[in-house]
């Protein structure tokens, strides 16, 4: 099947996606070697040293004590996953804790992750607690489904995420970024809540590129509900781990109430979109989902729409936000990205062609995702008793995989706490299982290409136009609840970048936004 192989070659070349990512029809057919490959110390020796780019070490909350017990860890998870795990997780491939008779296993080594996600994936399944926490917002959507329903749901959506859609997605990304730039231009020189601005931008990109919708009508309410949920009842509570489904608690009642309000909002978005269906426009993800679920209850369509809107914008908004905090502290890298961006065509029409040329920008995005993976942890339930890296894991154990610990382990990442994008510029790819911002195995992120394209193009365009600085000295700390959020939204000040950097190569300024449904499915 030469054509399909060529398709996946593009995924690997342009997006550096490993096999089996579900990124295109062929990826699932490629098998992954099950033997342990040599772990590459990513960029350790071959790193390009550039003294002018002195590394910035962003602040982190303190880790838990090595003596932390299971129940304390479960409580700490509710507050912040970044201070819930003991440092011994960095040395031991598997750490086991007990909470009220349950085994909780922390697996943060490449070999343990390979075992759980690839070589013994059939022995593990998604956690019921994931459904308890995410269910009110994504229902039975792809983010929490399992088995045959998951397979059907994933197949239905896959065509919307193939590499051949990148050029149209790039157009949406640039058009939405232009609107954001215009908005930011109006507050130039004054403190601005960039987190909020980037959330609006990402929501607009997800709504237009996936559902041909303008988010302006529902965006504010949707953002308010998502943030409200994540900051309160969307956290991981001890009862999520300790109590089975069916035990009524106040928390569960509050989540059920939220779900009713949320479903009403999503149904109104669906009605808006369905009312716009026209025969003369290309199909988009909404059409795919509607066809796939027409025999199901209408609820599943609503669940999938919620899943894609929430998963599709929260994570990328946070990636852009963390990137801005890092670049505000590392002006050399900010200039490097701006210079690179100034040499390429970032118009809506040219952006897709420019994407592979933005290598420094890509490295900055990759390093941001290493330090602040928005999806910082995942979990699985052990269906059978197994041995992981010499430790017996009992059937029924809850296995947590904190990707953020993997990404900050000095064994795989020299100078691991430092923001140093040059480690992704050395040409040495990190070992596949030491860098997993988009997960791995059958549930790997379906939106990885969209997310990478969005993060690269949006930051390139923003830095083509502005310099970004952060006001105040208060450290911005990551808080791991449902995603990696900041403990507060710092104020940023944007200034117009030197005109010389804008379009030295004579590219026309990007066109003003026109919202069109463009996905070619
Ligand atoms: C920087 C941005 C993003 C990051 C870091 C990210 C990360 C992840 C990770 C780690 C997983 C795997 C979870 C697991 O193994 O349990 C995942 C799954 C998923 N992501 Fe993303 N994601 C991002 C953007 C997106 C976007 C843009 C979309 C959709 C438009 C999306 C939709 C999904 C869905 C539906 C799944 C579940 C896939 C399945 O189970 O088959 N994500 N994501």
C-alpha cells in the first residue's frame, strides 16, 4: 500500500510522530519493537552549546517526601499532582503505595510505560476514576471510552485528523491568530491576561477547524464552565479512588448538576451547527460524528462534540501559555523564534508550507511540552496480575503514569529542570518512551498534529508581531489537577516588535479572517 505508507512517512517526517499514533490509516498497522531499545540520553553529548542562550530554570513546587503514605498522596493529588509524588519515583521504575486496601502503583520509567501501554496493553484498561472525574464534561466520549465502542469512535474521527488536513487546519490557525493579534494590538503596552487571550484563541481554532463554528457566541460561557469545573469539582478527590460507582456523595451530586447544565450548553451549540449545514460546503468533524452516531442515542454526539472542544482547546491554550512564560524569561529564545518566523511566509495560504521550516520554534514547543505537559498524567486499571520491571502488580491495582516525572527525570534528561530547547535541535531524537506529551499506544492523542501545528504557527505569528514580557516577580507554579494549569494568571506586556522583523522577505501581510469550513474529508 504505497500511498498510505507515504502518508505515514509525512507524519513521521513533518510531525515526528512515532508509529502507532493513530495519526493516519497506516500508523496502526506498523508494529513497534517490544525489546528494550537503548535509552538515548537525549542530546546529552551532542547538544549544541550556545552560551548566549543561558538556560532558564523555571520554578516548581516542592516534591512530596519519600516517606509519603498512600492516603497522603491521594489527598495531595487533589491539590496538586506536582507535589504529590515522592522523589524516589525518579529512581525506582515502579513505586507501590497502599490506600485503604487498594494498591496504587506509580509507574514513571520508560520500561514500565512500555509494558503497560504497548507490550501488555490488553492487560490494562482505562480507570473508572477517569470516567468519574471527566464523565460530567465528556460523557462517554473518546477520551474515556474503552473496547469496541472506543474503536468505533476512534475510526469515525480519524479522517478529520489525517496529515492531508494540515494545510486547511493551518489556514484556520493563522486566521484565528490574526484576530487574536488584532485584539492584543489594542492592549499593546498595557498589562494583559494572556492566559485568557490564549484560551479564547485555542477555542476559536478548535471550533472553526473542527466544527466550522465561530466560538464568539458560546465561547465565554463555555470557558467559564470548563474553568469552574476544573478548579473545583473536576479535581481528583480521594472518593474518586476509594469509593465504587453508585455510592452517593455530595461531590457526585454536584457533578451531576454540572452535567445537566453542561449538556444544555452543548446541545445548543449542536443546534447552532446543525442549523448551518449546507450542501455546498466540505464536510467537517461534526458531519463525521453525526453520521457515525446516527444509530446511537443523540447523547453520544453531544459527548463527542464536548470531548473534542474541551480536549481540543484546553491543552493547546496551556501549551501556548507556558511557552509564553518561558520565552518571557528567555529573551534569547524569543528572539530566535521571532527571527525564524520573520523568514517564512505565515500568511493563511503559506503557513502549511512554512511549518516544516520552523525548526527552532518546534524545538521550543517540544521543550515546553516536556516541562509542562498539559496532560501530565494518565492511569490504567490492572485487569490481571502482572510483573512490571521486577515488581508484582496485583490484579485490581490502580496504575498511575505521571508523564511529568518521566520528562523531568535527570536520568533521561540532563539538566532536566532547565528550559533548553537546544536539546531538541541536536538531531538526536529522544528515546520514544522518555518523551510522551501526547501519550503512547492505542489511546495516543488523536489531535497531536493539530496541537503541534497550532502551537508552532500561533507562537511564530505572535512573536513575529510582538515582544512578550511578564510583569512582576511572583513565580508562576504549575498546578496539576485535570491539566497543568498555572497557580495564577500573571500579567504580560506585549510591544510591537521592530518593523524590520515583520516581513523582511516581502511576504504580504496575512489576510483578515474569513471563517469557512474547510476540512477535506
Ligand atoms: C498540546 C496539546 C495536547 C496534549 C499535550 C494532549 C495530550 C494527550 C494525551 C497524553 C493523551 C493520552 C491519554 C491517555 O493515554 O490516557 C491524549 C488523548 C486524547 N487527546 Fe490529546 N492532547 C493535546 C491536544 C489535543 C487536541 C487538539 C485534541 C482534539 C482536537 C485532543 C484530543 C484527544 C482525544 C480525543 C484523546 C483520546 C484518544 C483515545 O483514547 O483514542 N488532544 N491527549
